[in-house]
């Protein structure tokens, strides 16, 4: 069977942007920047983008294109002992996909609720009570919430349909429609936000630089952490997408394009979100610092409050905001699900349809059992926390250390990338990738572990010990899955790379 290819360079770039631009851009970046020096945060952030994000993107693109395989096959072709990294990344992707679907489903409902402002006067009570029926106990998976469940079925069905249609007909076609649509919707939203009273104050508090902050190591680590998460690197996603590139495709220019497009969208989101937060601070008198400006709280509590208060076109504003979350999240979701599906195709010779139905179906079932329940929010919180803190801080540096140092592949990858790229990489790339990035990731890991050991419960909703036990079970389970798969497949050779 001949491996599929992207139909065009623009198609690949749009799909990679679709993966990169996600919930992290809209509900994570603005809050992280605000907390870490405001306008001054842009300095460490842009340094992180150029010294770590783009170099790692170049590495993953080159690995994918050179070895022509999803993560496990690509790493196996690189070295017989490296397959474990690919399966570990597959496991992490499976975990992310299982809870990502729920956030997209919630956002879908909230887009609909925006029209009638169905959340009423107290969006917090509505979210936790009527909508999620969030329980403070662990393992309340018995009550199935049909509203959320049905929306999640739609999310999964649409995702698997597109993946089943194939890289070119499914992923590329939808990216070409949804990424421009996302940009238009979000731009309209930002324009509307900028017309509101208090918008200028919101932007001032977002951009006003705190130069002292730039001296703190924690701020630099936050910048690197945001860049890794935001570019979807370290989870095998970009390796998988790049495996469908034609041999002669440009690598480095594509990496720069994806990196800068993603960051531009983050800054645009920062402007939109903080203009809106400035408005609600103006109306309510509650300063921005005391509002929910990140994550679930920002999207499902602060924004409904803003929508309740808007002087005009409130329904439109809400629909644009939640539709943006749905589209941004969904294109990322597709890229995550593609990782395990492609792994089964490549490694076991399954057809695309079989891999989509069996692997995608199994993930959908688990997701549909666990998430639309009273413990769904807790499950999501804990998994998200552990995957982001440890998935990135551990999986990414391990893959770099193996590729660059243990297998000393950076020269081969450099030559491979340079052979077809206008912009050439050299020793600077090696230093960024092999030295700066691992040091920064080790720093993030150190601070995360220290925080985890010293902090009390991360959320008031559930007990610290349960949180810990469950989080570690997932983190260790993902690694164990990788090791077991690699051991089981030790003797099973991978086919040679097919020529084009
Ligand atoms: N890059 C996505 C974002 O910014 C998040 C993501 C990470 C998606 C890893 C998939 C995998 O939101
Ligand atoms: Na992103």
C-alpha cells in the first residue's frame, strides 16, 4: 500500500496549524502571559519560540518525513530500541483525546446556550450544578449525563469520519475550511471586544510590562512550557503529520510558518480575552486579577458573565467565542487521534478504516463512559494537569536526548532538512535543540515536582491524595504502555521505507 501524501504544502501547513492552534491559545496563553509579566512576558516567550519551539518542530518534521511513519514506526526505523518512545507518545495522545472531546462538547452546548443565556444570573452555579452536576467524590461515574454524552458522540463521530476519510480528503480538506473560518470568527470577536467600555484598561493590564518578572526563572519556564504545549510538540503529533510529506517538501520554512502563525493567534487571543475581561471589570468593579482568566473558569464562567452583561449582540459574541473554541479544539483533537490510528495502520498493516473503527472506536467508548459523568470534570482536571506537567516535561526531553545525544542523529536530520529547505539549519540549531531545550525542560520538571510535593490540593473539589494517586496512575500507565508495546513488538520487523 502506498503511503498517502498531503495534496499541497499549504494543506500540510494548515493541518499543522490546526493542531497547534487549540484551547491552549485561547484559554491558556492569555492567562499565562498576564501572570508572568504581561507585556514583558513577550521577551521570554519569543525567545522560547525561536530557541526551543521551532527547533523541536524542525526535528519532528524531519523525523516524520525522513522515516515516513507514525511515531512508533519512525522511531523504530531510526533505531531498533527507540520504538518505546513512539508508543509512549501514542499513550499520551490517547489520554489527551479522551478528555479533549468533552471540552469541545461543552463548548458546543455553551455556544447554543449563548443565544438564550440559559446559564442565568449565576454561571458558576449553572456550570457546576445544572450542567456538569459535578460531584466532589472520586469515581462518581455512575450517572451518565445525556446532554453532554450526545454532544460528545457527535464530536467523536465527526472526528472519526474525517480521519477515516484519510489524510488528504479528510484532514487536509477540513483544515482548509476550518482554519480560515476560525481566523475570521475570532477576528470579528476581537473587533467586537475592542469596542466595549473598559477594553483599553483590559489591554493595559495585559500588555503593561513588568520587567522585574523577566529576571525570575519561573517566568522563563512558564514561557517554555507554554511554547511546548502550544506547538503540540513532544507527543508524536507533528512526526505523524510530517510522515505524509513528500520527500522534496521544504521543512524549515514550514516550521517557521507554523510556529509564528500559532503565536500570532495566541497574541490575538490575548487581545480579545483581555479586552473582554477589561469590560467586565469596568461593569462589575471586580479587578481582572480577581476574576477567572484561565481554563474552564475563563471559558465557562467568566465569558458567560461577560455575555450576560454585553450591551449589544451578546448572542453573536457568545456564538463566536464558543464556536472558536469548538473549531480550535476540534482540529487539535483530530491531530491527536491520528497518532494512535496511524500507529496501528503503520505497525500492524491495518487498513485506515479498520484502524479508525477499532482504535478510534475504543477511545470513543472510554471517553463516553468516563467524561459525561458527575466525576467528568475531576477526571479532566487531573489528567490535564498531569499530562501537561509531566507529559511535556518528561516525554519531550527524553525524545530529544535519545535523538540528539544517544543516537547522535542530529547531523543526519540536519542534512535531511537542509537538502530540501531554503532556510538551512546548522550549529545554532544543535545548541538550541540539544542543550538549551533540555535544560529548560529539566527546569520545568524540577519546579513542577517541587510544587507538587509542597502544594496542598490543586483543586478544592477533590482530595489531594486521590488527585495524586490518580494522576500518577495515568502518568505511569502511559509509560508502561509504551514499554509493553515496544517489548511485544521487539521481534516484529518494520517494513522498509517505501520509495516514492
Ligand atoms: N497545541 C494545542 C493547543 O495549543 C494543545 C495540544 C497539545 C493539542 C497536545 C494536542 C496535543 O491548545
Ligand atoms: Na497552540
